[in-house]
């Protein structure tokens, strides 16, 4: 905010007027600085945690799970302190908190911003899907939040609802709808959806024919841009699978991803921890270490991250990278199963005939 004013100074020997006038000028200057700081903080919040692309300012949307919290949290917190009713800042701060596992704080801000910011519906949906932050585990309610977000054009909600349709939890299973939603979200530039489509093609999921070339085509550009460490790491896996060894090309993709993932994992990102665990389990981009892989799965599972719950449960039941604890592993697997994990279902069937 800028202030412009003119104050006539007529001395006529009254030097005493200068002191209060100087104080007044300082007060206006201080207010001007507060306004400038607020603008800068809001700009930096967009720079590191934007909820959408802003081409005119050269800003790309920050992928949920891969927001650099150390860079994003200070300006977003300062912008919120300056204007706590700014719904855009509320939504961006909500995503940061949710990524950190501060679910109650994230949900509070998501609720406050949901009227103006459709992306907040995806946070509420995810809270219902995971049963965190005071929400009970309710896949049907999660799907309703995602559906509303889809109707309002939110790409994160499209990806969330696609997941619901892909596993048939909260809605009737429909692979075609899942793919359609991911394609819509990807067309809007959502890199996490592009990544999800690539993974689906690589494994022949959602009714798609297994096609590693198509998976690589989808993810290569994203990986080469360096904007999404999940895509970089996955491209490394695809190249290693193609070459049947961890080649120099595979490492060229994986190693930079590992550096980013390690930073994000240290900031409590469950998504980063889960992907990094896969690198440690396979030895791609890092020295193979099953104990580190399990520790990362376990920490991601603390955020009720469904795939991490499944992997931690499998590791505990088999004693992979950790002391074998079948009873504890079963708890993890049953939790993941309730959230729709096919891997957890398969492990439970194998171990206990369920």
C-alpha cells in the first residue's frame, strides 16, 4: 500500500513543530514499509506455494507433497499475519500445513478458504480419505468433497476423485472415469496427474494396456524440466527397467531427484518420504539400504499415507529392513486396506487368508 501526502511546513521560528512532524513522517514511512513487506510476502508465498499457474508472473503451481516448506512457510505465514482473511494465502498455507502433517491447522484454513478457493476441497477430501485432523475415515464423504472440487474445475480434486474411482472406495469402481479425470487434470497442467498416468501405463492399471514407452513419453518432459522429483525418480526407474541395470542415464535422472526428495523428506513430506524409500529399497540414486527404506515408509505412514502404510506393514510382517513384527504389520495393513489399498489386501490374503 502506498501513501502520498503533502504537509506544509511553515517555520516562522517554531522549530518545535519539527519533532512531531518528523514523528508523523516516520509513522507514515513505517506503514508504507508494512504494506510493501506484505506485498513481498504474498508474492514470495505465490512463488513457493502457488495453488495455480500465473504465467504473467512466471509462477508455476507448487505440486502438493513437493512444496519446499523452508522457503514457503515464512512468507506465507507473514502474508497471513498481515491479512488473515486473504483466501488465497489461507489455501496455500493450508496445503503447507497438511503436507507437514499439521492436519488440524491445515483443515482449519481449508475450511476458511473453501468458498473462494476450490483447491481447499481437495484438502478436505484428503482428510476424509485418510481420517486425519479430526475427520473420521469416510471415503464416501471424501468423494463428495472431490466431486464438488471437480465441478469447480480444481485439478487436485480431479486427481483425488480419480483415485476414488480407481480403487472403488466411496464410489463405484470405474477405471474409465479414473483415467478421464486424470487426463482432464493433466491437461490443466497438473504434473502429479501426468505422473499418475505414467505410473498407470507402466503397470497396466486403470484398464490401460501396460506400455513402458507411453509411460516414458508422458513423464520424460516433466522429469527433464526438474520441476517434479517424483517424475525424475520414476524416469530413472523406467530407464533402469529398460536397460535391465542401473545405467548412467538412470542415475542421471534419479540422483538429482534424491537430493530434492531428501530435503523434502526432512520437512516431513509423506509423499517425498514414500518415493525416497523406493530409491533406498532398490539402490537407485543411493546406496541400497532396506533399513532406511523402512524408516521412511514408517514416517510416511504416520501421515496416514495409504501406500506407505501398506509398504510398512509388508516390511514389518516380513522383517525387511526392520525387526519382524507380524502383529504390528497386520495393523498397518488393515489400516491401508480400509483406505482402499490393493497391495494391503493382497498381503493380508497371502498372510492371513483375508
